[in-house]
C-alpha cells in the first residue's frame, strides 16, 4: 500500500454535526484509517498544529475574525481543502442571519461573546476550496468516496444532477404533483432522495445546482397556491437568495 495521506478535521462556526457523522462510517472508518492518518482532529484527541497536511476537512462557516484566521492557517498547511457540509459550502443555517434587517444584525452582534462579522460566509469567500461535501449533515457514503478518491489522486467533483433523478431511481411519487413545494428540481443529488422518500419536501440543504431553473420552480409554487413568504423562506432556508440581484445588475 502506498504511503498514508495525512488529514485533519476542523470546525469553525457550526453545530459540529458533520464531524459527529464521521462516526456513522462505523467499520468503514476503520478501513479508511488503513490509508489515512488523522493527525489533527479534536474528536481523535489529535493536535499537531505545525504538521503539513495532505487534506484538511473543514466544517462550519466564517462568522468572526477568529474563524477567518483559523481558516487561513488551515489553508496554508493543506495541499487540499475540503468544505465539509452545508455551513462550509453554502453557509447553511447560520446564513439565515444574512437576510435579517440591519437593526436585528446589530443587536445580534452586541450580544455575541466573540465579535462577529457583518455576515456569515462560506469557506470559498476567503480561500480556495478544492472539493465540497454537501448536506446537513454530510452523508457518510460520500465522505468515504471522497477520501478514497483523494488517496488515489482523483479530484472529487459535484455533478449537476438534481434530487429529482434519485426520486425517479427510487420510484418515488413527485411531491409537486401532490401539492407539496419541494426543491428537488434545483438541489444537488447525493442524499439518495432521503427527505422525499419519507414524503418530506426537499429544502435544499445540499445547495443549488449550477443549471437550476429557479424562475420555473417559483412559478410552479405560485400555481400551487403557495404563499409568497413561504416560497421565499424555502428558497433561502439553506441557500443565498437566488432571486436577489447581484451588485451591478439591473
């Protein structure tokens, strides 16, 4: 077997649910340790802050200067950086604060133990991200797949395939036809359509695909009679507002 790759697991502002999900690998975690050496991770009681890393797996978003400094330090140590879960890739639940009125933001900042930034940011706002693991939390089969690919020198990448594809594979009835607003048509697959399979709407925790047709889906929701506030909340629960005009756009 080739030399083990050196990896570290880190968390910024988050609930650390994705790191906890690592243990759901169970016996596969033991197999992974056959080709990966975890040299830095709180849950393994490892702390080697000066050691060079082949791979850094980072959970959480950037909400403070301390987060940013920690992220920059990790990036400087690692050849490859993996954004780990919704908070790291698309800001996730902490990103809800980005849409709050300015006066509410100020009150939040005044009560914070650690001074916070004006917004919550994904890792890619400050550093190069080489690979992403989506979801809230991540799915362990994808984590194992990424680790194996990195070991063999293969760059993991997201396919622009929506959750709808996985619903079809599992022969799930379409929730849209049943009057349930679902983000499956615009959200990255990879979760095995976990929520729709249980007859729960997809709420976009895996991020939006690059070719997503937001206007068409929003119009479908309107035809279904879904309240406009519910539509807005659904699109922005995990993700930045896809309908908000970017700076410079008319």
